[in-house]
C-alpha cells in the first residue's frame, strides 16, 4: 500500500509539471517533425488536455463564483 502512495504522488507530480509540454509538444512533433503515430502518447495527450481544461474551469468558473459571494474582498480587507 505504501508503494501505491509513492506511485500516486509521482503521477501527480508528473502531470502537474509535464501536462503543458506534452499538450503543446506532441502535436508539434507529430505534424511538423513527422514522428510516427503512437496510441499510448495519444492517450496521454488526451489526458493532459482533460487536466488543462479542468484547471481552466477551476481557475475561471469556480474563482468567479467564489468572488461573487464577496469572499475575495474579505481577504483583501484583512491584509
């Protein structure tokens, strides 16, 4: 069970730091540098796209709903 937590943590770090290079780099490699088709990397690219869309949703939509309730101004007033 302890090893699974290490794998989970390594996966989180991998996708946290590598999602943008994979998302932008794989299409460049495939279409401009003529890399061969690889279904595993294609699946990894789709997963990175889902993670980026989730991050944008959290950053834009949930932050807006959080700030609409007046909680953002309360934090600024406390400083």
